[in-house]
């Protein structure tokens, strides 16, 4: 090709590129592309065969360049406001769900620290595998039973393995799918599933602590599958799945009943059917079997406290800044007052400012505020935390006196304070369309005003009915599950395995290989900050 003609063609192309950059719409850009090809066409006849072979490649490059420019213009137009809202809501739900997932590490550390050294591997293994099993059970059947359209008692429209029609993030009347109970939140279905999954996993984890140090590993795995796949979804459908309790007017914002009480009832039945650990109750006295590491137990409490800022505020399922901030403050306030109250009470009642009671009280306050956190003012959250701190100290003592051996106090924290928190919706809710700050109401749809805010017992009655109904069905189903396991596989390890430790008996390994073994029960002069070993009213601290 002559040099002059090549330079002329090159200048033509360069001029065409410059002109295209100055044009602002897609049609003009496409016209510029056609003009460039027409100008090149005049030179094609003079090209050699080898140069002509390069023409298709050149055309492809120019075409892709213009397509990229068109795409850039489309991106410059930006997403709609609705698209931005869906993106922000989804991001918040996923981050909150990840915080709740991280609570598994908190439960793991807390329970391990509160149990004895010889059972550390067993505790770690249970807390690790339980979320894996919860994922399988909830994905396979639990989510469908809990949230698919159905009658007042159970979802019966399918949804197993996340199947079924769903056009999320459409909401309200625009929603077309089988999960209508979740059409109030405008996030994709998989985001809804993930957030609900981590809640289901929490309920199963609660059971682990109450049955620690004497249950067979296989039996715990089977019970976890049954709880998350059957029992938890049934009661969850009643409340969060549009079932009969929801229609009755029962409210549980983030799960004092749905998650914590259900886990607590299942834990109580497990501890009762298993019986106490060897050496726990001897000669009519309560013998302390202290936990081996309060350091990691304290770390576990801090992780759980952090996770609660995803547990409660995340239940908005939307990036609502006012609601998220308010719920975070009520949650934190209840936990703080619960911890302070339990510490003071333990100091007065037991004679020592016990670290286990600090942990105990914090978790009690957090559990109690979980149901009403979005419906109450901040002073009410402080009162809720104070009462929870008192309840949990006496609950630990009560269960020990009736010989329910709960090594980590799951029943005291999650069951007792879960019930208290559920009642608080009927006591402290401020009522719909009531503004606390400025003109924006705290909530527009939710529980009626509570007893202490001029609403009488209108809201308290549905809360009481819900507590009794959920407790009754959970106890019944848990009893069936535990008895079936007891009379088929046997739920308790042998006395020899229990004395040696479940680390060796169940797993064939030790958490602290080469370290000095702990002494037997009753030989330690203090346990978790409570002086006196034999005859102490408290065992290990609570979960």
C-alpha cells in the first residue's frame, strides 16, 4: 500500500475517532462507525492480498470499540432509585446475616470455656457441625415448611430445596410466589433464605450447651436435624410464616420466642431425659463441676454481643437508618443493664462479683430485648434488661435445685428470658404511629400499645397465648425426638466414657494433648469466681 494513501486513510480514521468522541448519542456514534467504513472502502482496492486479510479483524476491533462506548453511555445513565434501594437492602441483610453467623463462634467459645477440659473437643465439634446440619435441614425442608404459603399451622405449598415460584424482590401486591409471608421485604429470595438460615442454626446451637458432657455425638446430630427440619419451622410458621399466631396479633420482632424459647424448651427436655452428669448431685448436695477456661468464655460473650447487632437490627430486612439505629441502642442498653444487674445481684446474693454472672446477665438482657426491640423506647429496654438480669440469677439456682443439670445454663438464659422478652411486647410497646423523636413514628404496623403505655391487656393476651402454644408444641415434639433416640440408639455415653472425657471416648483426641489433667469434681476450691466447690448452688456459668 502506498505510504501516502496509508497516511491518508490513517488520518481519516483518526479524524473519525475524534468526531465520535464529540458526539453524545448512540445513533450518531453508529453513523460515525458507518462513515469510517465508507472512507476505508476507497482504499481497499489498492491493498495487497495480505492487507485485505486484515480487514475483518480491523472491522471487529472497531465494532467492539463502539459497542463499549454505547455500554458506557448506558452505565452513565445510572440505576434507578428502586434498584439502589434493593441493592442497599440486600447488602444490609447479608452483612447482618454474616454477623449472626459469626455468633456460632461465640457460642463455641462460650460453651467450651464453661465445660471441662476433657470435653473441649466434643463441644467444639458439636458447635461446628451443627450449622452445617442446620443448613442442610433448612434448605431441604425447613424453609419451605416455615415460609411457603399454607394454612395456619404449616406451609404446604412446597418450597423444598428452595424450589417454587418467586419473583422477589417484588413486594406487596406485586409479589407473585409461594413465599407470601416474606413479601414485605424487597430483597432477593436467596438473601431472605440466608438470613433465616442463620437464625435456625442459632436455635439448634442453644441445645448443645444444655446436653454437654454426656450426650452421644450421633444423637445430637440427629436431634439437630429434626429440630431445624421439623420443630423449628412449625412454630416459626405460626409466627413469621403468616400462621395462626400472626393472625391472632402475636408479635416477636427478632426471635425471643421463635429462636430462643424454642431452643430453650428443646434444651430443657434434652437435659431432663439425659439426667445429670456423674458427680453433679451427691448426697443431696450440689457439686460444682467448673468450666476450664473463663478467658475464652468471655471472648465468646463479646462475640455474641457483637453478633446481636446483626440479629436484632438486621431483622428490619431493609436498610432503614432510623430503625436500625434505634434497635441497636435498645439492644445494647438491655444487654448492658442485664449484665450490671446480674453482677450486683450475684455480689449480694452469692458473695462475689462473679464473672460468669456478668456474662450471664449480658446475654439474658440481649435475649429478652430481642422480641420487643423495635417497639419500645430506650428507658423500657433498660427495665427489660434489669429484670432479665434478676431472673437469670435465680433461674440458674432454681434449675439446680430441681436437679436439671444444664452445664452452661441455656435454659436460664434462652428459655426463661426468652419468655420474659416475649411478654415485654405486651407490656412496653409504645403503639403504632407514635413518634419518639421528631415527627417520624417508631413503627406504623406492629403491636398495640402495651399495658404500661395505656393499652391494657390487648397485646398481652396474644403474647401469653403464643408463649403457651409454642412451649407446648416444642415440648411435645422434643419429647418424641428424645425418647425415640433414647430407646433406639441410646442418648447417653457410658459412665467410663463420661469419666474419661468425651474427647477420647467420642473423638479419639484431646484439645490439650500433653497438659495436666484437671482434678475430679468437688476438688477445686472455687469455680468461675464463686467460692466453695462442694455445696455451691451454681455450677458452671450460663450460655
